[in-house]
C-alpha cells in the first residue's frame, strides 16, 4: 500500500511542483503586490487600497476597459457564428473535407507575428488589396483601418475572429458528432425541413458545447493581447488599448508592478464574475 502511494506521488509531484512554482506562487504574490508600491529596483511598500483608488480615477484604465468590452461584445458572436457555420459545413461527407478542416484550423497555430504582418499589409490604406477592392466597387474614401482611430478596433476584431474560428470549429465538430443520427431521421419523417432540424435537433444537442465555447471565448476576449500588440500596439492613440496590454505597459514598460498587479486583479474579477453569471444562466436554462 505504501509503495503504491509513493509511486502515485512520484507521478504527481513533478506536475504539482511545476504548478506551484510557476502558477500558484506567482498568483499569491500578485495578490500581495496589488496592495503595494513596488518596482524591480526596490522593496515593496505597503499602500493598502491606494492602487485601486488610483484605478478609479485613471482615464487610461477606463479607456482600456471600454476597448476590452468593445472587443468582447463583437468578437464573441462573430467567432461563435463563424465557427458554428464552418463546423456545420465541414461536418458533411464531402471529398477533401479533412483538408479543409486543416486549412480552417491552420491560422490558430500559425505565428501571430506573421499573421499580423500579412493582415497589416492587407489593411494598408494606400496599397492594400482590401481598399483596392472597395475602391473598385465605388467607395472613394475607404477606411484607414489600423491607421484610423475609428476603424482600428474593427480591423483587429476581424483578424481575431478569422484566427480563432478554426479552433472553436473543432469543438463544434466534436459536439455535432455526439448528436444521434436517429434524431435527424425522426425529424425528417415528421416533415421537418433543414432549418427546423437545425433549430429542434442541432441547437439543443450543441447546448453544452455552445456554453463551453462561450465561456472560453469570453475569457479569451477579455485577455486579448498578442494580436493587438503586434498589429496596432494599442494605437492609433489609445483606440485599441486593452486591459492586458495596459497591464503589460504599467508593469514591464513603466516599472509599476504594484499598480499592474491591481489592474490584473480587476481583470480577474471581471472574468470571474461574468463566468459565474454564465454558469448560473446555463444552469437555469437546463432545469
């Protein structure tokens, strides 16, 4: 018995140590430093709630929060719809369907730096093919995209949706394959058309998968960082500045790790509350 326990712990211990050192301890320190004034060149000075009071009066924090909500509100439904549409299309018995699934998933595993550079060239106001097409169909003054304060966030949302829809497509594909085929056959016998089968069979069958995807999309949208950092770096001005990038700027650029920790806790609290609300709504819907 003791030998089995030792063997079991020998398998668990490396992973637990890695989790404790790389995740648990840093998170604990984060909650401590959020109540201090600290940079890497000196000791942490306890300031209590000062960082959180500063946050309430920080115009840049409010801008970053507003931009994060803007990104989230549009990114979630667009990605959800695109991923579900792709999954429904590629769930058919088509020749070469495995190839098209790979193509759809490929952007998710491709270097974000390479993707962002390509999309920046596509969005180029003067020489990009997107604006060339818009001029060709009669739009004389096409958007400036990443160089415009009004259009930079929509451009980032488009790229974020295009990049991530392949990953969520795989989740929906897995969900679609758990729906019994007999349900579709019964619906056909009852005279249901394609739209009615989608509403009465597909959507209810995908409810657990959809909930899981929405939770992942919500957390991922609030934590968006890499695509914005590479494409716009928060600009023009602060039009695409989001909370994750603001945390990075305060911590690693301005060396205000105490304040950056406080903003991190605020971001964690927002994600936690929204996730709990989603779980409550989902539970009520299934009762």
